[in-house]
C-alpha cells in the first residue's frame, strides 16, 4: 500500500478510508483473477470440443498444439469481430 | 451460487473485520466457485465423451474413460490458461 493519495479527499477520516480503498483495490485484483479463470473455462470448453478425440493416457503434442492455436485464434476472432463491428457502428451501415 | 452474501455489507455495522480476514474469505469463495465451475464443465464434457449409450451401471471401461478424461481436461485447462496468460502479456507489451 504505497499510495497515500487519499490525502486529497480532505474531509474523509483518514485511516478508515485508506482501509476501504485498500480493500477495494485488493478485491479488484481478485476480481480480475476470477475473470481470467472464467475466461479460461470458456476457452477450454470451446477448444476441448475442437481438439479432443478420445481421451488417452497423455495429452499428446498434436492436441496440445491444437489447443494453443484454438485459444490464439479465438482471441483473434474476438478482436477482428470487435473491430469490424465498431467500424460498422461508426459508419452507420446496417 | 449465492456466495458473496450479506456478510460484507459495507464496512459499518457490528463486528468489523480487518482487511486480511475479508480478503482471506474472498479468496476462498473465489476458489470454491472456480472449482465448482471446473467440476461442472468437466462432468459435462466427460459424460459426453465416455457414456455413449447409458447402460444399467457405469461399467469398467466407462469409469476408466472418465478418469482419463478428467486428467486430460485438467491438462487442457492448464494449457489454455498458460496460452491465454502469455497472450495477455504480449498484448500488454504491445500497448
């Protein structure tokens, strides 16, 4: 907690508020981690269907490569669609 | 899933917890939610993979398939997690 910027919120009583904003910051960090995990669940779900044949005793390298590509392309797809969509909205077409 | 319940309704009120205690609980609840999510999705996937035509019992080969499927699902989860994390790192570096 190397952040004493709470000084400019003059009226607020110091320690209690520093505590609250520190707590908010910590919770935001955990929230971000949870969001990451939620996204990993979604990717795994989608890419499992694309890449997995019958489960065997080891994750073979072909499947592993497929999973890696699947995640990368999924993200590319998200970015491409987001960009194109925002262009469409800006141009007012459709 | 009704975690994140009323326990931490704003700082006021009786029995104030310190930041460490609250964070401890937040972390535990997130971990539990994550495990539940994994369990649910894994069950769904492995049921689809391993149980073709449901018989009168879960037979030996089905149980073996389920065990293997669980292990592979967790491998896949970890691979995806590593890949996604690396991608985030790269995207951040580009900005």
